[in-house]
C-alpha cells in the first residue's frame, strides 16, 4: 500500500498509467479521497453523472490520485496551524517523493481549491490546470458549507489524538475567507498555467465563483459538461487539453474513449 510519510501524518496515494504526470484532486470537500472518483458520494459535493477520469487519463498519462490528509486512508495531526498550506505541503511532498518536477493538475469541487493553492505556491511545477465544479463562497451557501465542515469534523471527533478545540478552529480558519478559500482573487489572476474550467451551477459550487475564475485566469470554458449527454465529450476535451499542454509532446489527433 503506497503511503507517503509527512510531518505528523501519512498520505495514501495511487499511481496508474505511464507518461507525463497528472495529479488528481477528488471531490468530497475535506473528505476528498480516491474512492469518490470511482463511486461518487451523494449530497452537496456530488458531481452528477460525471465519468471517473482515471481510466481515460491513464491511457496517456501517469495519473496520481490521493486521499488528502484526514480523509480516507490518510491522517495527520490537527494542530493550531492546520490550514490550506498544510495540504499544499503534503501535495508538494508527494510530487517530490515520486520525482515529479512538473505535472498537470485536475481538481474537482474542493479539488479546485487544492489545485489553485498548489499552482500559487509552486507555479513552475504546474504545466496546466483542469478545474471542475469549483467550490467557493456566495451569499447563499454559508449554511451548506457549515454542514460540510460539521460532517468532516464529526468523523474525526472520536480520534483520541484530536483536540476538540483544535478541531473546532479548522472550519473558521480554512473557510472564513472569501472566493475559493485557498487563495485570493488577486492570486488567482497571477496563476499563469493554461487553464480549462468546467463551471459550477449550484449553491456549493456557485456560478459567480466559476465566472470570476474564468475571467481572472483567462480560462477555456467547457459548458455544459454535466450529465450523460455531455460528460464523455467534456472528458475527451479535458484529455486533449492536457495533451496540448504537455511539454515536449505533439498534440496530434483526437482520442477515442
């Protein structure tokens, strides 16, 4: 079982396929984990009728997936400094462990926030971004966000190493900000990696947040992308986009799913 040891924790990850690397961040809010690609969860962070991208991408790329800290098979201490940079440090450590200097990144739901934090912290290591269904703050979704925080916190509360006060502080610290929570609008505008965006259209994934990202990052927008009528074409476009922006490779032809 592939496990990365990080400071005060362990990160479970999997690698599929060969080729230029693509790092995937799964949906599921702070419970972001590999199984949500294979069996989408129900509720506010579900991605309706979206295909698991791992098999399709693994035909052309080395695909790296992970359970983020304190989700699935990964764990980490929850201390007074628990925040987005802790996650980013894990993700950079995983790239280092695998000897990856540069990669594509695909993130869904909260995975967009993880991807943007990584691109902001280490811009030279990101070849391109595919951002799908971004979470973010709107005037209508604070209650929904609080529900998701409570659900994640409830799953950790019984752990003997978790301080109740430290756990209570995580939600306000990580999600008390604006926009996509992990970086500011100004920081998003400074991300130079080519970006493809599949916008959100519900309370957890506010349309205005997606529109702001598209404008700030000059992203290519794929919409519609949800549902049986669109998901195959959207995944094919995402794969083609990654090929087009793979260093040192020709993006010739289209791929057959």
